[in-house]
C-alpha cells in the first residue's frame, strides 16, 4: 500500500478494516504495519517457500515475529519455525508453535542445526535489522 503513513488517503471500501468504537486506534494502527511486513517477508522476499521449508524468525516474540508465526498457521504453510527471543519469552514463543532459541547466543547456527535435523534453515527473517544480522 502506498501512502500508509499519509495524513489523508482515499481507498476503496474493500481495503478498509472495520474496528469497534472501543478499540484503541493507536494499537489498531500497528496491526497492518506488522502483518503486512510479515506477509512481505514470507511471500515477497525473493525466496520461494514450499511446504516443509524451515525458517528462522528473528525476534519471534515481537510484533512482526508473532505476525509471521500466525500467518504461517493461518495459511497452513506447514513451515518448521525456529525463532530467536529472550529466555523470558520462551513460553510465549512456544505458544506460537515456534521453537525458541536464545537471541544472544554466540553459537546460533549450532543451536539451530539440531532443531532442523542437521539441515539448518532455508530462510532467515530479521525484522529488527540488528547489526549482527547484517
């Protein structure tokens, strides 16, 4: 979508999302950004993911990481997901059906390899853009 951060924008009604009056507009505004970013990472990253592919989700417990995991399940993509997060977020990450690994692990490759039957991952997503990922 072009103009997503504009003050005014004209869209067809089919492009709108109905919200309740009680919904916090600030929180609601974050949803399209996170989910469209996640969708772009999954479908438009230049990597064709087939059923059974393995992905590493950076910051899996964050907004975009959560969106990636939820979209994988919503569209039944059947991907094996491993995600980085802090140990305090392991339970939440597991609730997304993502295998958690420590986000600051110096041996990330060595942690991920046994979780993928020694094969590693087909693609790694990093929505944070940390220096280590570059």
